[in-house]
């Protein structure tokens, strides 16, 4: 795909000539969606400041299977690290976050997964009116262009014919979603084996209806319509920016790192200050209506704190004067913690390990370039959800619920919600993901090492990885600045497995994975567990916990650092306005008040679509 000429992408000089009704900080998943919707009104001038480069048409972003290569590459990745994690043997973990126009480069794995209806209903139960599943469903549909397999010339090879109901999907939205037309053969065996393991373990009726218990092949944000975009990634740039880049009231400046939001003496946002490219010279623009902060779960709290909005103690220590006290900024960081297990397959079974062979790589890449099909046109998206209650005894359920209710850093109502979910057979407490290649599961602290095939462990054979993830974590961390220097990374502490209940959930996940690989028709394809080697006995609770604690990993889904909630519990209200200041609205995953059972991408798009309507209603646009 050739990079098009885009009038909306402007120079520094052109950007500084304007006063803006709205300035969007962060031209990512949510930011470009907000900019597109607000600039629909020709009388409204919208500016977007994106810290990363444009990279429009970059093959690393557009070719679906190339997402793995962007991790650890400074051109696409912020290269963040966590503070040392006690649950990871004291190591700091890689924390990949995308750095380019349009969002997480390819780091979001292209999976289009919604949470359960109960997840969003829980948001509403916390006092966030208008955020229940029934409220968000129209916005899930509004952002989606579901490419129904029945309408495509090339039929996807859906494992066990994953079921779906087109009425729960949008057809006219900016983001293309589709089922993969390629997958490794063992994926079908995995789904078939899971379906025999109990109620709600087969393919759900429709995993996007608010009930996704079971195991299935998910949608991916890949465009499969005939034409130039066939077989390419669909994301905020292709969906929200490119079709609207001719608008004369939309201005986008890349490589612009925001240093602070400018506040008046009466605590109203009046402008935005930023650096451009590698220069230390500060620039600023005026904002007449609102600043829309869409910089993500790491950068949004950082921008607020650099602006003097946050906890006085945190800001004072970092050398920033506190202008607006809001102690919830940077708190409540949650991520989906995960643990992975690697399995060697019997001779003759094929996974994406095959592309390590130069001749095979050349062949499959040639297929992609010619037909936009094959491994390079797909992204791993076979997954499932199971309830903790369905895997546990009544005594185990009571024990984990008592633990959550009596300890931890969540507010009391959130504790009650998570404890209640762990006792429900309808709650997707554990996510499972099949990764269609062998990975180095011993090195989860380094994502670049983790994503490499451990050739020495497989002896030239091929393998796959099964991961278990905590869908509704009880562990809560934080993300705070430690310096007034805007280029300095904040201290990111996801606090992995600091609440014992998350460990118990992952142990149940591992036990179920062990059953999966011992069940036909998958067991006939498994030669052995290579990671950890089968010589390590994980049959006892103590041994399993030790492995899990030392090999915890991110699922790339941080949320909550500027969470919605009542004042004192949340940093923003249910209209996403920052408490204590006027004219700042936060729109990204940082506002999620509790984690969802599912990947975050689809919910970020829905949040942006709803937020755009909130802004339009307030300003009568």
C-alpha cells in the first residue's frame, strides 16, 4: 500500500497557525476515532498531537502477521519496562506499547474481542450511568464493518465453524473485522478437544453478544474485501483518518510530545504545550472547548501529572507543582497477567514454526504478496474463556471470595463484584489463548526473547503455546511520573500477582490446559511439554505457583489509571471529565473502572464512539 497524500497531516508551522475547538492528545486507537467524529462538523476545528511518527503504509504495520516484529523495535514500540516485580523473581518486565499514528502499531495483536455483558453492567453498578452493555452495544456496532463470511469470495476456514450472529455486528463502521482464512491444523483439534470438557466449553452461540464462554476462533481487525486493502490490517489510521484526511478542519501533527495541558488560574484547560521532533523548544496551541486526552493507560496519567493534576505527594517528589488535587490519577492500574506453556508436536504437524525455514518463508511471503492469503494474512486469534467456578469446589470458591473481600487495594464495591464473578458459572474468569508457534516461555520477562522460537528445546520439531490469563484481576498497581522531564518514562507497576487470588485463577488455568492437551483429538498431536520441560513436576499446588510466579507475563491490556467512578474512587466521572478541572476529558482504556473479560481493542473503539456523542451533545455539535 503506497502512502497517500494527506492534507490533514501538517507541518509544525501549519499546526501552530490555528486556534482549536478541540485538541486531541494521542493520535492512536481512541484519539483518531475522536478526531474523526468531532471533525464531522465543518464548523469545528480539531487538532491532533501524536508523539510517534505517521508510518502510514508501513509493511510492519499493514501486514497482519508482522506484529511480532514490532515488539522491541524502537521505531514502533515505546520500550517501556515495569518496575521490578516480586512475582517475576524481582525482574523488570518488558511492557510493549505502540508508538505511531493509529495506535499500538501492531502490538494489539489485531484481536477483536468484546467483554461479557456483565463486565460492562458492573461498570454501571459502580455508579457509571450509561456504560452498561446495552448502552455500549450500539457503539460496538457503530465502529465495526463485519465482513460476513457468507459475503466473501474466499470462505474463511473457521475452526469447527465458529458460530456467530450477524445482528450483533456492525456493517457500516470504519474498522473491518473478519475471520481468518488460514490457521494451523492443531487449532481445530484444540477447539474440538475443549468442546468435550464440559458445559460452555464448545463454540459459543455468538462470542460478541455479551456471552463468550467457550473456545472459538475470534474475529481479527483484518480487511478481507477485494481491492487494495485486502489482507491488510484495519486500524484507526485506515478506518478513521484516511477517509477523512481531506477535511479542511482537521489538523494532525506527528512527532509531537505533549509536555503539559495549560490551565488557567480557575482550573480550566486553555491550551496544550508540546515538543516537536527532537527539539527542546516548547510550542503551544490554544483550545477553546476541550482537551481530549487519548494517550493510553501509561501516557494519559503521565500527561495529567506533568500538568499538575494528581496526588500532591507524587507531584512534589517529581518536582511538579500540584495545581489540581486528584489522588486517583495514576492509581488503579490493572493488566491481564498471563502464563504460557509450550508443547512440542509430533512429526508431520505444522505450525508457524515452518516459516523459520528460508524456503518456506519465501513461499508464504510470495503467496501473501500475490494473493493476500496464507500465514502472513492472518493473526493468531483462537481463544476461549472458562469460569473459575466451573473448575472449582464450593470450598475453593468460598476461599477465594473471602480472600478478595478481606484484602487488596480495590474499593469495597469492586471487591464484591470480582468475588461474585468468581462464584458464577457464567463469568469468564480465565482466558485461554492458542499461539500458533513455539515461543520461549522461560523468558516472559523479555518480550523480544519470549517471541522467539526456542530451537534448542524443540530440536528442530514444531510446536505451539497455550496461555492462561486472569480475566478479572484483583491485583492493582499504579503508573506515576518520577520526574518533571516529559521524555522520562513513568514508574509502571502492574503489581502482578500481588493478590493471591490471581495466582489461584492461573493455577486453575494451567490445570485446564493440562486437560486440554490430554484430550482427543489434540492429545494425539502432542509429543510432550517443552516449556517448562516435563522433568519439572507441576502437579502440586506449590510447584505450579512457583512456576507461575516466576514466569508471569503481560497480555498487553493495561487499563484503569484514570478510571471512571464516583469522586474519590475514580479520576474521571461517567462523562469522562477529570475531577477538579474543567475542559479535560479522557478517552482511552485508562478510564475503564474494572477490567473486562476480553482483549481491550474493541472496547476502546466503542468507548471513543460513545465519548464522541457525549462531547457532541454537550456542545450541541
